């Protein structure tokens, strides 16, 4: 049994900027390996969400039925669910579609013909609104920012692991 | 002179001063949004609510409440923090305040308040209303999505510029700022294009055309400077 903290990251409807900011930890990623093990992530080659996750950092809005299933699954399997970046917290850019009807949005993008995402199919159906995580599940912590910069992410992870409670304060919680 | 207590500390005030003015003179910070030095206070945003101990803990907006002899005012408490944060959450969820591509990102009073009050998320559902922009004026734009209905533009226009271009239309959550009883800004017959409304606006709702994301710097203090040199008529 490893005593390292088991961290997962997920990418829903967002630009991946939060994950890029995570990679901006640069040499601190080596240090992170001493503290934590990344057990599931877009950068980890694993198809199924494993059990026994300690911290799940989730980027992006919940935009499709598949993402909603994954969110509920990871909520069951993770001790702490963290809304990682503005999209996961406020809806941010993906939520621009919310004021209008979903079907009109799909038509505007794909024209007449086949509308992927309208019904469940090869691609999952698109939900009526692109909503932040707390619209569906309990969220334990929030890391604001579009994207949150690497220092902010690092402080969050280190304080959570070493002090048991993440401590972001002042400018570290600014949106945008 | 009037003597009152702010957070237990005795302070002196002049008759007619508000609790907010006395607090500012004594270096006590009370969060504000609709208040702007140089304009008449309106008490619409409710962020400056303070607790008056000897009025049974009643909450009053500091910006419009005149001081009284013997008043005991609390400006910071867990209860006030909680109430102010809830009010701020309501302001955020009411319209589409998407900071990441706002002209005022990084220079926005609403965003600053979230930092100050420690608001890292909104606990209530967002409304995501469908709102328009008015880009008909040659120099300025209006984005209703980012408006907090504080009326600073309306007051700057009527009280300082004397043009009375801006007003409110609608009721409750549907209240919108409007130009000349509802015409596009570019067709206004009263607007002098002075830009005071833009400078007074606390968010990215009013902006100068052509500025990019995060590039809209504003100087709301010009309202105070103008009124110091040229006192308001009313």
C-alpha cells in the first residue's frame, strides 16, 4: 500500500487550459510525485475511473450525459471533489449557450441535416444547459481562475495534502 | 459634534454625515458597490449593510444612514460576512458575469468584491438570462449581461453631467438601464458622449469601444474630482 495521496484529474467541457496550467507546475511535478500519485487523468492511460481516489480535480462544465455520468461516478469514488477552474465553478465560457435553446445552438453549429449530440448516439447527448459541478453534486473545494495559475494550483495541492485543508486566500481566489 | 461607536471604538462625526462617511474617515473599510464618491448615495446594492447594536441589531445600509448620538455600529462580524457574501452571490448569479472574456477582467469592482469577501463560488443556481448588448453609440458600448443595476451611470449622467440620458425600465429582476426612455444609445438626443457613465460603471457593463479583454481601465474617481470643482446642483 502506498501512502501517497491518490489524485485524479478530469476534463469536461473546457478548453484544457486548467490542465495546461497544471502542467505549468513544471519541476514541481517531480516534487508532486513524492506527495501524490496521479491515478486517473487525460494524461494517464486508463479507461476506467479507479476506486479509492483521494482528490479529484475536475475542469470544465457538465455539458453532456456522459460527463454527468462520469461526474456522479467520480463523486462516489473520490473523497474530495474539487471544481478546478472557472468553468467548473461558474459555467464560464461554455455557459454562453445557456440563454438560448440547445437545439437552436446545435442547428447554428451543424446546419440542417444530422445534429450530433441531439440524441444519444456515437457522441453523447448534449444536456439542455452547460452547468457547473455544484449544480449536480456536492463540491468540496474550489480553485477559481481562467485558468488558475500554477502557483495557485500548487498552493492548493500542498496545503490540502500537508495541512489537511486547502488554503487559498486573497488574490488566489480571483475569477477570470 | 456627534459621538458614536464603530466596532467598539468611539469616533466623532458631524451632523448629516452617514455611517459610511464616518467609517471611511476613520479608516474602517465597509464593502460598497453602488456607492461612488461624488454621487448621491442610493443604498441599492445592500453590500454596505452594518449592524446597529442599540437598534436591536437592525441591519442598515451604511451609505444612506445618517449618524446619531450614541449609535453603536458593528461593521464586521460573522453574520455580516455571511449576509454580504449571499448578496454578492445574488449579484453574480443574476446575469452573465463571465470574467474571463470581460473588458474589465482584473479591474472590476464586482470581481474585487468576490476576492475581498472570500467568495470562491456561488451556492445558488445561476439564471443565465438572455440579454442584449447595445453597440449603437460610436464611442461606447453597453452590455446588459454585466450590469449590476447599481444606477451609478444614471446618477453620474443626471447629477454630474445634467443630461438625464440614463434611466431604469422594468421592475424587480427585469430592471434594465435604458437610454432616453428606451432608444438605442446611438439615437439618443440627450447623450453628450461625455463618458462619465462609463467611468462610473463598476463592471464591464459600460465600456469604451475597441478595448480588448481586460483592457478597459476606468477612473471612477473623476466623478469626485469633477464634483469637487463644480458642486452638484442637487
